[in-house]
C-alpha cells in the first residue's frame, strides 16, 4: 500500500510539472521542429541574389559605419544589423530572420483551433510545414513572408480578444501589426482587405460581419496603441540609431501603390498556385464553396468571411496589378491554406466517424493501393514522354502496323490523354463498385490528397535545397549562380598568394553589382567605382560583363553572377513541369582581371 501511494504521488507530481504536455501539444512541437529543420537546412548554400545582397549589404554597411542610403525592409535591416554586429555577416545569418518567422507561422493555427477545429488546425500547421512557396520564401531574404506571418498573428490575437476580451491578446495584436508594417509592402494588401471588411460591416447584417459590440470592443485600449508606437518606431529607426527608417517604412506603402497599376498579365497567381501549392488552391476553393452551403454559428461565419475578403482582395491585387513579384503569392497561400486545413480536418473527423475498421481493411485500402499503382504507372508514362519526346509503344505500333507517317508528338499526347481517361474511368468504376456511392467521395479525396502531397514534397525538395537556385522556377525572379562561390574562393586564394592574407587583396570593383559588393564585404582594401581602370593601382579588377583586358599583360576569368528566366521564351511545358530544365535563361557576369605572373 505504501508503494502504491508513493507511485500515485509521483504520478501527480509529474502531471503538475507538465500540465500542458498533451498529444496535441507534442504534435505541434514536432511540426514546428520539422518546419524549422526544413527552413534551416543548408540555408546559406545558395548565394544571395542581387535583391538579397542589397538588403544584407545595407545592414552590414551600417554595422561597419559606412554610408549607405538604402534600407529596404526596416525589420530586415534592423534584425540583420543586430545579427551582423553580434556574429559577423554571412549568407546564413542574412536569411535567418525569414526562416525563424516562417517557422513561427507553423504554430499560429493553434491560436485558431476553435474556428478551424482541433484536427483542422493541426492539418493547417502540417500544410505550412511543407508548402513549397512558404518554405522557399522562408529561406529567402525577403520581408513578404514575415509580413504575412505577423499579419496572421495580429489577426489571430485580435480575434481572440474579440471573443475572450483579454487585454494580453490586444497588446500582442498591436505588436504584430507594428512588425507587419515595417516588414514588406505586401502587408498593405492584407490591411486593405480588413479595412474593406470593417467598412462593409457597417452596412450589412451582423450575421455576416459580426455584432456592433464586437466591432467596438477594441476601443479604449491605450496600452495597445502605446505598444504599437514603440515597436513601430523602435524597429523602423533601428532603436533611434537611424531615423531614415521611418521614411523607408512609409516608402513600402508607396511601392505597394505603384504595384497596383493595371497589368495585361493576369494569370500569375493561378499558375504559381497550381504548380507549387495545389492543395491550398484546390481544397481552399472547395472550402469556399462549402462555406456558402453549410450552417455556421455567427462567430465562425464572421471569421471565415474575413478570410474570404483576404483571399479575394489579394487575388484581385495580384492578378490585375503590375507588381508580379513572386513573393506576393504568400499573401494568397496563407489564407487558402487555412481554409484547406479546415476542410481537410472536417473531412478527416467525418471519415473517422463513418469508417468501419473491418471494411476499411478488406475493401477500401486494396482499392486505394490499386489506384495508387495505376497513378504511378501513368506518371512513368508521362515522364517517358517528357524525357524522350515520344512513347515506346507508339514506335512499336508504328512499325507493326505501318503507321510511320502518323507517328508524331501529337499522337503521343493523344495516347497519354486516352490512357489517363481510361485509367480514371476504371478507377472510378472500381471504387463505386467496391465501396459504393456513399464512400466513393472519401476514397477519391484520399487519392487526390495523396497525389497533391507527393507533388508538394517533390516541389519542396527540388525548389529549395540546390547549391544554386533554378531561375526557370516561377518563384525565382533571379538566381545567383554557383560561380559566385568560385569567385569568392579565387579572390581569397589570390589574396593569400599576393598579400599572405585571405582578405588583404587590393581590389577595385564595379559598383553596379550588389552581389560583387556583398562578396567583397570582408576585403579590407576593396574599392567600388563606376568604371574600374588599370591606373587605379589595384592588384585585381572586377568589371561587370565580358570586359576587355585593361592591359596587355593582364589575364582574366569570367564568372556568371546571376541568371533570370527569359519571359515568353518557348519551352516544352511538360518537360519544364517535371524537370525545370526547359526554357531560355539570360545571365549577368563579372570578369576578374589580374597581372600575369612573371
């Protein structure tokens, strides 16, 4: 009995020490760790592109006390200035802030469990972990992902305040609003969406936009206003060390307005979402349709209407505006993923209630596996067509039946299309015949999710973890070449040879390239001029482009700095979709010149 009492006391003590460590909390922790790993893995392997290098260089110059009028994103500037002052400057540290905020985004659905559902919130977090576009922009020195993360956090805490009336929530919302407005211009799209939502709430019934009590609940929160002001001014001015940051914060609004000028290209958000985030796009749109049908309580209806406004305003701004910066897609991906997570969570809960274990093992799993095998076969057929440009079966049939004159790529596409239609019809018939009409939609959705999930994992891996980014990707505006690493290595080798020090080389470089300036950040004797000349007494010259030798006794080596996709260049769309190696690229380069050894 004494032993039993001791054991009970020990269990109670352990429970009181870890009162919140539940399976749900453990799952959120595991997802956060997976997301952090995905965002930090080989974070600094790919060199900084020109825009990234310019943003990082501004913070480094500030730390070094060098004059530089550029600020860019005030939050990235201030954060990188702190990191560089503490640990020095490198590519990994330059991208660390977006990676950390991208990891924090994974935990935000936990704040919205009442609206998304417990399962739906977990599914949303899982989708955030592996979203190709969210992972990519978490690994890029760009403030768009930070702005959207802070905006969602502000929305979540503000919503919790409207429900629970806790002062802590409105204070946290104010802090994240301030951080969002000093991160990137994309925040103004979200601000416009919520401003329109609040404006229309005065003219429509409360069941659509919420009660007047909720609308006025945030009045009189002086502490929130104070926190917003302190955080906004502190981050924008780098804690009063650089007052020009306030102007840079308002310049984000001007840049956003300029991006709203009409454009003739309107398909960008759709094609990017289709290629990289089909789960968010497809199931997010299905969720929007279902929200128009299902009956929800007032709180849930207002919440989902606010998300709908966010999506609609962001889609219109991205589609019709002239600013087609790829980073803008995160403004759409996040709310669509919230809706997709809610829909998948509700489907999983419903399927769990309706599923019979014996029937699942005997009927549904075999049908699911068979459909997956058929899908794998069709994928191999498509890969063969994309790789070889023709199908082996077409060549065999042409030789057997004498169809040589009919053998052409169009016939191959027709055969592939016919195979897909036949396979879909066969799988649909098998599902209905085996599990019945009532369970058929569940199996079909499971197959669609499997296909989209495998595609998502593939896109995440191929997009994010190469030694140099692929400029043929829609999300990559410009990609720094792996030659940048070769340039830095060669300069250090030359410096050790000429000056017996890896960073003492006397270098004169063209001031036009931020990538070159960032590469030379540690070289103490580097100078940047508009037109490098041999008369300036340098040991090495770096001239952009394929410049001619500055003198007869000089030798040179050209390095590719950056590549970009040629818009409108013809490319095999199927091969591009599978391998991303189709399409023309334009490149910028720099030439290193040094005297020939005697």
